[in-house]
C-alpha cells in the first residue's frame, strides 16, 4: 500500500489525480473532510502511527514552507513514525542539487541525510523549481513590465505536472530506485527576457533591495522574505540554470518534458479566481 502525503497541496493533488481509482493507494492530508483520506499532520505526531499503519511505501512530499527548525521537526516526525510503523520504502521530494544556495535548502539536505541514516529503503527526487512559480515570482505588472530581480540569470524550471508524474511512477514501483538520488530540472533554462518575450512584456529588472521592500510591505511572513529574495538572488547570479546538474527528468518520464515557457505563459494568463 502506498500513502501519498500532502495530497491536498499543489504537488500532492496532482499526484493524487494521477493515481485516482487505484485500490493500492491511500491519500494523506491534514485538511479535514477529504473522503477516504487518512489524517496526516506532521505538526501532530500522534496522527502518524494510525496513518502509517499497513503502509509499504510512503511518498513523503516535503512538508511546506517554514523556518528550518519547523520543517526539520516535521520531517523527523514523519521518518521516525515510518521506521516505527515498518514502512518499507520512503520516496522523498527534495530540492535540486543546484539549489544549495537557496535559503530553504538546509531542511531538504537534512532530510536526505536523515533518510540515509535510517532503517528505511529510500529514494530522493530532487525537484527543480516549478515553472508555475515563475508566474508569481516574475509576473508582468499592470504596465506590462517584468521587474523581478532576475538580472541576466536563468532558471531551469520544471512543470509541476511532470514532477507529479515522476513521483507517482517511482512511488508505485520503488524497488528499482532504491538508494537513488534523481535530479529533476528543466531542459531549457529561462531568463527574464525569455519570460517577457513569452507574454509580450518588457523586462526591466529591479534591484534585490526593491524586491525585499515590496515583499516586506506585502504582509509576507518574516521567514518568507529572505526565502523569496534568496530565490531571486540565486537565479540572478547563475546558480539555478541547470548547468551544475544532469537532469534525470526525460529518462524517468520516458518522453520530452513539458515546455516550462508554455507552462509559465499559461499560468500568467490564467484567470484570477473570483474575477
């Protein structure tokens, strides 16, 4: 039996859709009222033993944004509970190897180390940043300008649907992937100028300080400001263009990945709910 955690989240919901109708898959979520789902709340370790009972494979989708100690505590609770429950294999969605300069890399690398030291079989899926994320980080403003501080850098972004497809495939048949670490980055890195051309905008990158001020004024949580500014900085300074890693994405998909440029364009042009 496979348990998919975070099944109500962005990535988890796509995995859930991909495995819908299977009687060997159960969904886990902290959200209330999801029919047939088990309650999985990493902030409430008491919820984990009943959720993990009878589970052979755990697809551990990274437990969301937070301060490092919060995320590490969540993942520690999940891995320890999996060990005690006799789970055979954990597939973990981590962060791409070229993301070590990102402010949120530490919790991912800690979790990878914890899995290596555990009694579990494991597989690590090092996901690149989502192409959909670019629609939030680098959307055109009302004047048709993209001012995101990406400098001359590029991002090897990935369609979230592709990452969900890989996660489902690996988790449904994990044995051939035991002890493997897969890099899942995009095939074509996109620059700010590329994004502007895709949606008919102009590109006029602002300094990082302007992005920090805007994020602070937006009401973002304190930990989110350095997280997002650090993401901009890593892209702008050439650490996220995919050249530092070799992507396993096409091999695991068995086809060419979706176009990150097309995903970005569709995300930017998607109607805003309620309008």
